[in-house]
């Protein structure tokens, strides 16, 4: 799992895809107490292709067929039967026959070599994107940890607890469960990284960052292509990154700076319009010549 500074950068940059997407799948009351039942759910979750359950796959030049030699141990491990394969491998313009642990596919229109490439990556069962699963016991219940993430599809699997199942893929959470859930995941992930490094950062700082990132209803990055680049102040944008291009572009467009924020007032040497700096005092003096 990506940890430390690279993960923190990934979170505040709101990357479309985390470098190591992982899921923690919690199970319902019926499945969480038994390893056997948890393993059954894991079999439904892990993505299985033909490559995973075959010993060998080759083209028979004499008969012009693709021959698939099945791996019975792997098939048992993934919970796949020959009958399942007969259903899955019903490809157009192909005749299929099975004999013991062999499957024979004969194409009618395309070359057997092309069919071989197509069949090797053919999806058999499970959820696309979930490459590996690990069934572990945590706090007296069985939990499934995955390498890969696909939140919308996982929530449809029977036997899981959709109220606790979570992923570290922030955009997937936003798309599936909404922006409030994405905000909570940003806080949880960022605090997790900081605590893991032994840094004691008050959660309010992280909550403020998460609020700024999600206040518009979609997850935005804190960078020149996101929040910092959208500031109304020219000087604040220039102070953040790419100083000269920001000032040149603003001068070409004829932009003006209202000097309402902290950064821009520090740059021009004025008092910041916050707190006492927000108050202007005027003193009225009696007009001359008037008796008191």
C-alpha cells in the first residue's frame, strides 16, 4: 500500500486513480463468523479470467481448434465448474465441446491464433478490477481485503455489509456514495497517513482541507489546476505557483485585484483585512469657529 508523503500527495491532488487501490470488504452477520462462508464471498469478488484456471492453451493446427487444458486445482479454488465455462465461452461463430478437463473451441470465421489471444483474457467470473483477495480475521470477524477496487459492483455482491465496506479510491466513493462520503474518506485517509508516520496533526486542519476540496459538490485538487488556480486574486495565484505567467496573463486580460485576502495584502505591505485590520476608525472633530 502507498503510504507516507506519496499517498498524501495523491489525496490532496485528487488523483483519478490511486497507485494502489484497495478495498476493505466487511461481511453481513451470516458470513462474517465463518472463514468458509467468507471465502465463498471472496470467490465471487475476485476477478477470474481463463488464464487463471488453465494449465495450457494452444492451437491444434490439424483440426484448427483452440485447445484449453484446465487446471482442476485452480478451478476448485476459484469455484468454477466446466458447466460454468460452457456458458461463459459461448462465443459467436465458434463451436464448443468439452472432454474431461479439456475445452475445444473451433472458430468459423477468424483465425484460431486470434481466438487464442481473445480467449486467454476472457472474463469468467468475479468483479473486474479486483486482482487479488485476502481473507483475514480482525476483531473477531472475517474481513476481505482486496488488491484493486470496484465499489459499485462490490456493493451488489450477496453477503457483504454495504454500510461498512470501503475503498481508498476517493473518486469512486464520490461517484457511488456521494460527496459527503468522499469528504469523510479524505479525512480518514489523510489522518491514517499522518498517524502512521507518528505525526500529531489536529483533525480540524484535515477537515478544513477536505471541506475546501469537496464544497462545490465534486472532488477538486488543491493545486494550480484546482482550488489554488481558481482564486479571484491575481497576486495569490502568482504567489502559489508559476508566478510570471500568472501576472502576464492577468495583465493581458486587464484583471484587477480586490486585495481582500491574506497573501495579497502581505505582498503589497498592507494590514490584512481580518480582525483589527477589518475595522476603520474615524474621529470626528468639532468644526472651527463654533462655540463649545
